[in-house]
C-alpha cells in the first residue's frame, strides 16, 4: 500500500470521528455544558487513569475479535452480517458447558468452553457459507435473518430448558469458578484480554503475511481472476466464513467467562457486540492494527459515558448520538480518486464555474 493510499484511508477514518465529536460538542453546548470539559472527563476516566484504561481494555477485548471476524470476510467481499448471532450462540453454550461440566482444572475447563464456542460459531457460519458457495445465495440476507432467528432460539432455551430455576429473572446457571477468568487487581481486566492479543497477532500474520491473506485480497478484488488462476474460491469462501464464525464464538465465550458469567436476554447489550464489531471494522478500514485502535477507542467511549453522566449534567446518551453520527459518516468516502465526496464537490464547482 502506498503512503498516499494509507493517508487517505487514515483520513477517511479520522474525519467521521472529528465530525461526530464536533456535532456532539454543539449538542453539549446547547445543554449548557462545556464540550471541552465534558470530552476531557470522558477520556480522562477511560484512557488516562490506570483503572479506567484497564476497564477500557477489558471491554475492548470481545470487540477486537468481532471486528476481526467481520474484516476477514469483508476483505474478500463476503458480507458476514451474522457475527452477532454467532457470538451469542458461542457465548450461550460456553456458559452452559462452563456451568455443567465437573472439570476442576481451570485451564482445561476454559479450553473446552472456548472449543465449544468456536464450534458453535463455525456451525452457524457454515449455513450461509454453503448457500453462498454452491447456490449463490446472498450471504448478507441469510446471515441477517439468522441473527434474529438465533436470538429467538436462545431466548427460548434460556427461558425454558436451560433456565436457572433459582433466579428471579431469565438467565442460565452461573459458570463455575474453574471456567471464570479472574479480575486483575481492582479493575475489570482479566487474562482474556491477553488471549485476545495472541489471537490478534495470529490474525495479523494470517491477513498480511500468509498465502491465505493474499488469496483473500485477490478474491475481494477480482473473484473471476482468482478462479481463473486456479484458486478454489468456493472452498476459500467456506473457510473464511468458518474462521469468522470461530472468532465470533470465541469473542462470545470470552465475554461470558470474563464479564457476564451467565446468559441473559440482554447479554450482548444494545446494539450488541457483534454490531459494534462491524463499526470497528469500518473505523479500522478492515486492517488488524486499525481494528485494535478502533476497538480501544470505541470501548473508551462506552466506559467514559458513565463518567460524564456522573461528573457533568450531560446525559450519557450523548455518547450514543456521537456513535450514531460516526456510523453515518463512516459510510461516506471523503477522499477517493473516483468516488470521494470532496472530489465530486470539486468537480461540480468546476463545472459551474465553467458555465
């Protein structure tokens, strides 16, 4: 990638963030608060204090994995929109296994939980992968539909067969101590974050230094050419979807074993860790390094939202507004040789001047 291309991608990621914060600042000013002071509190409590930064890293961990799960398929022009469902599926059964198996060895128990979660993610991803590879069915439609189907299935399982009967609300039994990741110090950070970093490093080399990484790029740019030079694109599509599903399942298991410890109907939050991963992949421009930075930044917004609510009169929903504006402007390519917004505006201005 040339320096110019990298610079444009970087600016296309930074500009939506700056615009979102500028509009958010106007809203905060309209409330009667100082936007600079508000943003200062937000980032001070989430990035520039030891405990806050540790908590930010904790919440970033599953989003790094869901971001990678989306990026590896998007780079090949395969749109796995089912990461949320795959993550929930993996989390649910990681929680059931972690609560029911009588394994006392902590390492073995966690390995079993992660293995089950990865398998669940793969099984979920196989359905749209096979339909896309052999029947040319649009995987975006299939995965989006399956997300909601999976949420309903898990709601039934959590409410009925796997419900913790001793609880006053719908949830599954709490995982055993052997399955739990223990917190570090007085923070929420657990060893799961460091496991996430190991997976991140592996995925970085897979996407940038391996044959598979080059094949992903080739399929994304020109699938017909990739097929013509001997690449089995069907097999690669299935393989990439399985990797994506496994990453999503592991993200769900990690969040289950390090934060939630049982499955509830709002386990993933709103809009959900899988959907957050999509924004992070867009913000990071499907680059592993970009996804790492974007996940930490996005997590800082989430953890800092409670702080601004506590120390100012600004409601934490303002952060949700900033996130929504960010998503809106991430869809705009400001700098692009052919389709960039600035280029089109300049071309229109030039035509008017010529007339």
